[in-house]
C-alpha cells in the first residue's frame, strides 16, 4: 500500500514570523513544536535566520579634518631573514 506524498504548504513571511513567535512563547523545543505543526526544523531555523533581527548600522562618527602637511620622506625596512635586509628611503 503506497502513501500519497504530502503536499508542501507554502507560507508567507508573515505566517513564518507568526510560527517563530509561537515557538518562542510555547516553551516547547523546536523539534517538538515543529512535529506538532508539521513543519521541518530546518525550515523553521532557516526562516528564523532570514527574519531575525537586523543589525543596526553603525552610528556616524565625525572625525574632523586633518591639518595639511607638506609631504615628508619615508623609511621602510624589510628584514627578509638570513641576514638580508632591504631598506628603502625617500627624502
């Protein structure tokens, strides 16, 4: 005797949000909640990630302006190991 395959139920974002809130307030584990509602745990977790709290953008920080200085020279020294040292200098 063959069973007829279960049809997938398409849920909207609002319906998933409702299910997530119900599970959070139910006191049940995700597995128990999903088994009782006929929802896969993977789908519930996927939607929790999708609909979870978005991180707020970092607040704007005013850094001010830097005083313009005349270009100066630079020195770079790279120790390449085995007694080899590369020195670059701009005056």
